[in-house]
C-alpha cells in the first residue's frame, strides 16, 4: 500500500514544487501542491502536470487523488 509520504515524494520528483503536502489512507489522497509551473495554467492543466508527475502510479497504486494546485503567490494569499 502506498503512503502519503510516497505520493508526496513522487510529486516532488516529477514536478518542481515549492511545497507539497499529502494526506490519505493508502488508496484515497488529498494533496496541496504549490509550484511556479502552474503560473498561467488552468486548473485542468495544473492537475495534468501533477498526474504526469505521478505517471502510471495513477492507474495502479493511487486510486483517488483530490488536489489543490496553487502558484506561490496564490498560496501566500491564503
């Protein structure tokens, strides 16, 4: 079973992030991802970047992932 820490590590390795927090129960996860790469991108495009970082893990190890994807400025605004 995959842990939230592993999911966080997968995201950090595949996407340049200034912050990543992941919580979950081994199948369902919630993530907060803060990255410069999200600047000028729609929510769907941001999620696609995270899914790309996770790759094939989304088809097997990770059954559900909800996420908030923010630029550093959006994160600072609260």
